[in-house]
C-alpha cells in the first residue's frame, strides 16, 4: 500500500466513527392539558390534582389551556406559577383576554427555559384567542385554544400554518382546537402537520369522553422521528378535559 493511502484510510475511518459518535438522540415527552383552572368535572377546585397528574406522567413540556393570571375569580392567584412550583418546572403564561382584574389564556410548563416566546393573536368572536410560540434549542412548541365558532376555527388554522412556515426547527403544536374531526384540522393546516396523538381516542368530557377536540401535532420532524408512546388519560376528573401526551425520539 502506498504511504499516503496508509494515512488517508485511517483518517477516513476516524471521521466516520466521529460522526456516528457525535450524533445526538433527542427524546421528548409532550403533554397537552386543558385544566379549566383546576376545576374538575366534579366541580371541585383543586389544582393539586392537576399537578399530581403532571408529576405522575413526568413530561418535559406541558401545553396548558384555560389558565387565569391574577384574576378576581381565582383570588389573585397566578395559576401557571403555582403549577410550576408544584411540578418543579418553568412556567410561562400567554394572555388571550383581559379578565376580572387579570388575564385569561394559555401557558406552558417546561423542564428548560424557552430561548424566546411570541404571542400571535387569533380570531374569536365570543372571545379573542391566541397562539403561544416558544422556541427551544431543538424544537418549537406552539400552544393554542381555538374559538368555539367554526368560522373562527377555520380562519385560525391558516394563520398557524403561516406562523410555523418560518420555523427552521421541528414544530410541536398542541391544544384544545374545539374541532371534532381530525381531518378538518389537518386539512385546515394545508397538510403541513401530521398527528402525533392518537386521533381515534376521545378527550372530552373527562370521566366518560365522547368527542375528540384536543390534539398534538407535529411538523418538520426528522425522518428518524418515532412516536414511542401515545396516551389519553380517561381516568382522571381533575378537569373537564382528559390530559393527553406523546413520547418522541429522533436523531440529530
């Protein structure tokens, strides 16, 4: 073998091994939960029950809907912050409307602090709605709670699609869409997202769910991405919605 080949071949092998060794695996457990401020289907107000479900599931990210921030009806309590303290997670809140001396909207719990967050207004004639966008090192999380009005629901989906068109990382979208047909949601997003949660399982009302209005969707995930777990918890009555979560893994 010529001398330069003796040098080149080991160098090439080392380069291949280094590439294999430095490839990272990203794993993520992502939950979505409309908590109704901790008021259960039994009308008992107990935020501790919500925190217990989150702690038992041990997600990395929780997309939250129906949260109060220092409102009179919740005695000035900052609900996301309380949940953050009870779960040991970072808490973020995104206002949809001003309400009773404070605000009402959606939020996020996360093991790591977001790099950046954005608030995107969405239509809602009965009350204004919002898309909360949070960027993390390996992905972007979007949380929403769409209008009860079908026209506003349909108008919101292209806005979400346009906002996420600009993301250069995988996007995870979750929330209460108030839409019973998964295909209508996916078509409204113009095929940009795929379902990650099990769209055959019902999510509302808790205890005895009969319709599906809560979803976890993904966009731009690597080809290596796999869903290793899908779950809807129909056993808890801590809210009028069932919590749902997925576990994902992909190589980067």
